[in-house]
C-alpha cells in the first residue's frame, strides 16, 4: 500500500482522485496549497504526488524541483487545467513522471499511478548509483542534487553523455567525476579543447597521422581518439568543432573506428564520449553551423548544469570547501570567511559562475596577506564597487517603492464611502458648471435659465446652493420667468 498526496485547489479533483486511489488500496492525502503540501511531505513521506501547476500560494512546477531533490523523493505527476508545450517540457526536465491536462477522465489520471508505483518499487530494490568519493563536486541545492543523480546514472552505464551549461559551471569537473566513477576509471581521461583545434590540423589531432601524410608530418602521431581507447574522450566546447570534421567524427561515434591521415587500415577505439558546450547547438544547427545528425548523436544522455545564481545555498559550501583545500595545500591554519564577507558573495549574480567565485576567493586570500579571516575589504575593489553601487541603487528603488506605497496608503486613507464621494463629486461638477454658465451669460439669470434648459425655480435653487446669487437675496426676491 502506497501513500498518495493530491495537491490541487479544486476540491472536486481532490475528491475524485482520493476516491480512485482509495479503491486501489492506497492511502490518499489531500491538500489545497503548497504550504500544506510541504508539511505533509515532511511528515508522511508519500510515494507519489499529484501536483497542480497553478496553486494559491505558488507554482507547482517550481515546487517540483524541491520535491524531487529530497533523499526519498516521491514520483510526481503534474495535473493542470492550463497546459502548454513549454510547461510540459519544463515539467519533464524537472523530473515529473507524467504531465496530464484537465479536464480528463479519472482513469487517464490514475493510469500513470500504477506504472509510477511499479517503477518506484523496482527502483527501491536496487541501490541508487552514486559518484565516487572525492569527485570534487560541491552542492546540495535542488538543481545540483538532480544533476549529481544523473551523473551517477551516467557513470553506472556505458552511454555517451552531453553536458551543457554556462561558462564556469563545472562541466569538466562533472566529466571527470563520471569517468572516475565508471568502470573506465583506470584508463585515460583525454581532454580535447575544441576551441584550440587548428582548423587545418584538427583531423590530425583527433585521428592521428602517418609519417609523410602531409607537409611537416615527419613522424607518426597517435590521435586523441586512439589515446582514449578504453577510457573517456572529453570534447570540451564541442560547438567549436570544425564543420569539416563533424561528418567524420559522426562516423567515429557510430562505428568506434577511424582511419588516421595517410593510413591504410582502420583503427578501433573503445571510448566513452563526454561532450560539453556553453552554446545553443540547436540554434547553430538552424544557422548551418553544426550538423543536426551529429547533435542527435551527442544528446544521448543530457545533463544541464545550472548557473550559480540558481544554486540557492551552494555559495557558502563552495567557499568553505575551497578554503579547506587551500589550507591543506599550504599547510596553513584554519582560514575562515567572515559572515559579512559571505553575505556580500551571496548578493552577487556571478556571471562567471563557480570559476569566477573561486578565483575571487583566491584573490581575497592574496589581499589578506596571511590573515585567517576574510573580510569584505579583501574582495577585489572592482567587485566591491559593483556591489556597493547595486546596494545604493536597490535602496533608492526601495525608497521610491516605499514612497509610492505610502502615497497609495494615504490615498486609500482619504477615500470616503461611495455615497459621500459621489455627493462631493456632484457638488463640484454643479459648482463648476454654473460658475461657467454665469460667466458665459454675464450674470443674466434669464439667459442662464434658457441656456441650461432648467426651470427657473430649479435654477434659483442650485444657484443659491452654490452661493452664486448676487448678494444675499433669496429666490423670492427674483422675478418669475416663464417656465
């Protein structure tokens, strides 16, 4: 018997699913908000969650990553009344088991439940793969936890791996961790930096060449693909691989065989490929800069590394791990980062990601001159200036928002009941109209009556009300005009 949590603000959906789950012998738990769901998740540890996308206190898609990052993560089935292709893709990328659009039948909603629970039971019987100790990857944020799990899955298999992510997110570190955690760990990890491959010699570097195969080939050279035999070939920034080489490399991926330049026989190389890029290869395919058939081959198993700004809570762990490493290397006493220093690091968006962060810490250590506590003053000056300017700008913007909010509050406080507000507005409109009317008619009441279309009695009443009669005479003091 499994525990099934239904998170949906529609009471009817909750009741239908709870009834269907109960009839299949499982325990149904229901909530209408994410806040309630978090409490139930922590207390009951459900096996599966039906999760609505639009909830009163947040997005189910955003909560999905949080749910899937826990150690005993439940399977998640997304149910939504406002589906869209982008949302479906995002849900699956975040680890959802299925994506169901409402309205639909109860049977359609329950069908994936059976499959998901069977999958979960089988998964729990097996030990989940893990990366080898000392992989060098630091981070416990939900997105990093998901990436680590996928890297461990890749390491336990023979599949080729495609790693994408911004510059400095740790693509090579992940590639090395996959290699070190695999059955190929005792063989070579061969790095090919595609940005430095010379266009006219790229084939020679990859495939090798025989002596005399081209001008300057004074000796036989073993290519990088052959060197990776039995191990891992890491193509860093594969988007820079020359277009002229891509077709030949595609055949190597398919056959694991190639012929060196000037060679007469093919050579076999049993390597596992890990390719990485910070570029949008799909856009390059559309521009004719990258082969679509090669892209399909590369994307056999994908790991998308998050930028540091999306790794909530990981900055402190990264800094502490780096300081401990420096301390061991230099045989120094304990080096710490002050709370003020750490707080400043957390406010930066780190466009260079982990690489930029660690370089900043190294520069801070140089500035500290052997001191054992890093302070804000030890940060590079240009970074401190940028952070200060942003802080001042944020405070100014916050002040403007506060002033606007105060103004709105004052306006709200000045609001009157509708009847009173309407009466005041009507009085003002009447006064403005009759003042203008008197100016237009040079104070001639008879003309004013004819112009306004009012009967004299009503005109005198309104003029008196707004103090527009000459002197203090009452209506009786004025001559009667024909109605």
